[in-house]
C-alpha cells in the first residue's frame, strides 16, 4: 500500500490516518482537523539550508585532533594509536 492509501477524508471533513498496526489500546485510525494535519506535516520538514547529518567527535568540522578526518583515520597511524 502506498502512502496515500493511509490517508482518508471523513464525511465531516476531517483527515483520517490509518495506522499500519493497531496501537496497544486498539486504536486503528487517528483523526485530525485539516489545519492541524498540515501543521504536523510542516513540522517534519527541515528548515532550508540545514544539513540533516550532524558530525561529532573527530569527524566534526572543528575537531581539535586533526584538520581533516581523513588525516586521523588514514593508514597505519590510525592502527598504531589503538
């Protein structure tokens, strides 16, 4: 089933999302007002010009161990530090 198969429009004009698997309490559908549904979707979209991958430790852009991560992790010098 494609993504659009999970979304229905109820007769009252609400957006109904059909869950893939029922929750523990037996809920199989979640109803939203159209504006609330759009707000929840918009919250999932990342802001412009922001990378989704964050680098930490040695691979961070301003790491103090080396200027470039490949210098730290290249060749035998990485294995000797072990």
